[in-house]
C-alpha cells in the first residue's frame, strides 16, 4: 500500500510550525509555569486562533471543537477575571453552532484577537 505524498503549501508549513512550537511550550512548562503564570494568556490567544482555524475544516469540526472554545474561555476567566470581559460571556454560556473567536456584547463576531494580531478568527 502506498501512502499519499505529504501535504505541502503554506498551511502545512504553518501547521508544522504550530505543532513544533506547542511541543516546545509543553516542554518548557513541564515543571510548572513561571511565577504569575507568564505567557498563559498569550498561549490561550494562540489556542483561540487555532480553534477558529480548525473550525473552518467543516461543520462537524466546528461542532466538535465548541467545548474546547468554551473551556478556553473559562480558563481565561480563571487566570484573569479582568481579561475575560463580557464580550465572551455568550461563548461560555451558549455552545455555538460554529466555533467563534469571540462575540461582542452586541453579538457581533470579533474578527481578530483582542490582545494582538494572531490571525483572523472569524466564524
């Protein structure tokens, strides 16, 4: 049985970089996060971006990832209640039909990370 050639292109290159970086982060915190949990909110920003990107695979992927979006939002609130503003409250209380990045209080989908430009997170 022959295997198909490995995927190539910019998406594959970026996905490989993300996987390598996530593994490096996991290795760096194996003995615990630094005092003040430095970098945890930045890691959550990256996770938000990844969940948004993976949610674009198809409707089933978005549905399956919805609990992870909710968990990430709850973890953000746990780490820094001031950072988990009410524009994400609907993500916590209502599992979305698709994976949203975040929603504003008015319900509009935010299209970029609020902390920095980590990618487009539109649903």
